């Protein structure tokens, strides 16, 4: 999920680290409709073939958004997943990109949902995450062994992490963490911002958020080092702040209208070179401000909608400059009306470029990439048929960048709050779709141009590539294919019988822009026989 949700009596989920937290019955949305043909012609554009490489039952897959990193130095990034079951157990694990094998798993006392941060320390690479056990955990990326933990007084969860430059001079980059919330409507707890040593988990700086409100969204980092944080909750107004990097004190603030910010801020550059910050309030009001001064550039409200998902950046208007896409649920918590709205907005003015609706409730950030080289980006969104982590079932929807027509839909069979992940593997691009205890990896033929390939963008800091000095050298998932594939391995090494091996090789392939979709439907009908279960 994108951010940790506030603690209320209603259960709900958020994208790049949000969660469902209460015990009341979940809000219901209309069931998803049956899938249409998978192939939709894209005019004269290039046809793209999607081939599923693997599908696995993975106990480490949950509502935290995945990341990828090459821990073993073989040139191919492994996939990091976090999950668990609220109040019962939690897990983090690393999965081989090549075949989906679970390489290791670390168990926790409660669900983990913080999108992992990756840190390099002398002799090892750490992944750091957190969740409902109110701790941060740093694990060795190769083995899963715990290196350090951090807990704080107050009985509230860590909600988000951001890797920041080394502040204590030990040669290791540090972490910025946010935590905050409350356990009932009468006692709300102010949010806390922490700078933490990446080497050993020591707290270097701890400050209360400037407005004393709660904080659930993930921070972003401007190129010069200052930080962007957003506060508030469902019905508690908050602020968007720019904080100085050294003392974590505000340079400017912008107040939300009625609700707070659950979604995280993002940064992009206008056609004129102006650095802009986009944030979306829970009541689906998108706000864009000047990064330097905090002055408003434009705001666009969508009455009757609510969102916990961050906006994503892409090219949707035809002029080649950055625009925005947002997803929002129709209705008001806890009663949603069964539609998720996809809203494409002009990055310079906020004008609505297009609007589509799909069945269900969307809680994760869209992923944006160009499939056919027309400089108009396709958009992938995930929506659940109901707002329930235990019983909801998600579907992924891919929209064309030019016409905004539906190109492809993929049922995921379980609730999904994790943002999908595009991973570069040599000359190829892979798409990871993760749901509760389930994940699948697809391969695109031909080149893919990623604009917003993951939760918090390609570098995990909330910056669009229009902000980077050298965008092309820092794409998500760099690495070369590892070569020959291993066949017949399940989970942590158990061999499959010959019949299972044969079924594993008959993975479905679909054409985006050419086929009738029969291949995907046949693949769905045989899903249970092809799904591999980790022990």
C-alpha cells in the first residue's frame, strides 16, 4: 500500500504503505465484471506481447509495495515483499525474479506493511521495513538475518521510510522515518519524524510534526535535500510542508481544505523548468504548489470521491511535458459505491484530460509507462471488488495512453493494495503484480519507457525523472538476465513432479493491441493447476 492509514474504527487500506486497521465490517463495492478480450487494437501502434513468467502463492506478499535490488551481484534484481496477517503474524522475504522462488523468509510478531528501504553498509546490503509490531527491522538482504531493530515509546506504528544522505559521518546513508496515529477517536497522537542511522538504527534526530497532527504519508526529498511531508487524516485537516534537511523545521506550509493527506507528495518539473509538488487530499482534491515558495499553482477537487493513493506522473496531454494521473473511490468512507475513477490531469493547469471508471475501490498508486513509443503513456491501475483485506479480489487494468481505452485486464484473485512494479532485466522489462500471499511476473516484448514504474517513482523518493540530472542512468531494475532458467523448482527447493513441470511451461501469453484475449482466458481457467505453492 502507499501509506499507513490512520487508526479509526473503520478498516481501510493505503498504496506504497497504507493499511486496514479497524474491526468494523468492511465497506462493500460492486463485484468486478468478467474480463473482456485481452487484445485491444492500438491503431497503428506497435503490438506488445505479455508473457507470464511465473505465478506463485507467497506468504511474504502483502499490502506493502514491492521493491527490487540485486543482493547477490548476479546482475538480476531480486524482489522484496512484505506482508502478514493483522494481529497474528508478519513476514518479509526475497524472491528470485527468474522463477519466483522464495529465497528466504523472516517472520515477525505482526503484519509488515512499510515499503522496504535498501541500504548498503560495509560487507552487506540491508533491507529495512516495519509494520504493526511498532518496530523497524533491518535485515541482511542475502540471508534475512536481523541486523538491528528500533522501537520507540508511544505505542504507535512506523508508517514510512525514505533513504537520505549520511548525517552522522559514518559513511552509510541514513533513513527518514515517520510514525504517528491513535487508537480511538478521542485520543489522537501527534506524528513524529525521525532521522535514523542506517548503520545501527540509532535515532539521530526526532521532532514532532510542525502542526501536531497525525502523519501517514511517505515523505519525498527535493534535489537539494529538503524534505516534503504531508499530515492529517481522513477527517482531520493537515498540511503539506517543506522541511529543511538539517533541522527538519518548516520553510513553508500549505493547509489542506477539509481532510488530511494520506497519499504521499510527488515532485515533477514543468515545461518552463519550474519545480512543482503535487499532493492529493483524502477528499480527492489534487493540489500543485511551487516547490521553492509553496505558492499555489492550481487545485482541482472531485466531489463525491476519496483517495488514499498518491498521484503518478506521465505524459498524457500530447505535448511531451509531465501530467498527473490519480485514482479515487466513489462514495465516502465507509460506504463506497463500487466504482474507482481514473483521472488524467494536465500537469500545468489541472484541466481534466480524460476520466474513466472501473468496478471496485482502488487504493494503490498507478504505474505509468509508454508501450508503443508514441510519447503518450499507458496507465496501469489496480482495483478491488470490495474494501476488505481478507475477502476482496483485485483486478489490474491497463489503459491506452492516446485513447484511454482499456487494453487489458488481469484478475488477481486476492485483495491487492501494493503498487505494481516494473523491473528492467537487461533488454527486457518485467511487470510484477502482487496481492495478498500471491504474486505473478509478466514479461513485455520490446522496449518499455517507464515514467512512474513503482510506488514513489523509479528511485523511491517521490521524484519524477523530469527532475533528475541524468534520468536514463537511474531507472528501476537495472541489471542483465541471469541466463539459463532452472526448471521444476518450487518454493525453497522442493522438486515438482513431471506433470507439474509440464504445466509450468504452458504459461499464458497475450497480445496488447492484437489478440482476442483467448490465451489469457485459457490461462485463467487453468490457473489453479499452474499456481505453485511455497512450503
